[in-house]
C-alpha cells in the first residue's frame, strides 16, 4: 500500500516543476548551456549551467512581481557569480559577473513556460 502512495506523491512533485533552456557566455568566449528549473512554490528555483570548457555551475534564482531578480551560482572549478535577471514577454536576460568576468545570457521565462 505504501508503494502506490509514494509513487503518486513523487509524480505529483515532478508535475509541479520543469525546466526551460538557458545559455550564455563570459567575455573571454566561454559558453554555457543549461536550464532553469522552477520550484513548485512560485517564482524561484534552480539554475544549472555547463561550460564548453568542462565546468558545471549551479545556483538559485528568483524573480519578483515585476519579473526582475537575480541568480547566484557556484561552479565546480570554484568560480562564483551573480547575475541580474529580467524577463520581457517569453524570454529573459542574464547580466552580471561569473568568476570575475562579465557574463551575459538568455533564458526562457520559467514562470510562464512551466505554468502552461
């Protein structure tokens, strides 16, 4: 009896979240691709980006009612960074610093995309 209940709970949690694509790069040409995953409780979640140079970065993001916010990340090679987020219509922009270098990127709106 416990197994079906656990499976139902797990499936309901998976259904409440999802991932949208994100990409960006640093000023020295390092490229990143990954996802923004939304938590089931609202306009926040996890960002995961992988570099074409082998590092993986992960952190938390949040947006406010005006669809602006930030994401803070830590990479597997020790770099850290914070980017400002802004969403216009279906897409958003990231702009900030990662490992002491300017970083810019784009992402699909995780709040609107995942609520469809």
